[in-house]
């Protein structure tokens, strides 16, 4: 329930040119980022359920398996998974939209892997991959529910705040994993 709570701030971020991109990669020999080459709604759901509750990710709580399948099966959508020493530690979803914009749907790390520099590396990989499509721009939304280092990371990588909006808070929700 969010009634009576102050609203959240949504930051609509944009990067207009690869010249604005300031990547930050780490040297971690057993860290890798690989693309899911076969759409897997179960995997995307799992990562969303594992990472999303800590930041009140919204918009997908009512999705059915068919909704997840339709989303991840779009030819324009890519899911990439970060691994550390063979373990999945995070992921991102990005999509080349009809207007030739890259939309980053989500970027996230499993909580116990935050603070190791992996987030900057994962975001840098995502943005670099996005610019490979020669889009008109790359967009990403975040909000005040996100990790406190998320917005500073986005800005350091070269995103700019295009606009802000004030919206009702997302409800607190619990993962269905280990329920």
C-alpha cells in the first residue's frame, strides 16, 4: 500500500551520442556478460523476481507467462546476463524501438554483488552494445526507489536527465521466489 506516502521521482534519462559515453570496466578475470540467445521468459521472470523487490520495480507484477513470453520473444529485445565465477549476478534488457531509439528496460544486480564495481561494468556493456545499433539515442528511466548509487552511475556513464516526473510510489512487493 502506498496511500499517504510521498510520491516518487522518476528520472527520464537520455544519451544522445556515443561521444557522451564514459564507460567504466573492471578487471575481474572470472566476470563475464553473455547474451541469452534463446528467449527464456522463466529466466527473465526469475531475475525480475530476485532483483526487483528491493527497488520496487513496477509494471510487470500482473504479467502472465504469456505476457513474459511475448516480451522476451520480441526480435528487437536482448537480454544479457552477468556472471561472476560462473554464477549469474545480474542482467539487463534492452530493445531497439521502432523510432531507432535504444530503450534500456532494466539493469540490475543481485544484492550481494553490489559494491564490487559490477554495476558500472554491466551498464557500460549495455550502453556500448546499444550504440552498436547506431540508434538516434539511448533512453533509460529510473526512480527514487532505485539503489542510491544507480542514478550517480547513470550520470557518470554519460546519461543526462531529460526530464523528471512525480508519480505515486510503487507498492512494496515480495518476491515469489522461496515464498
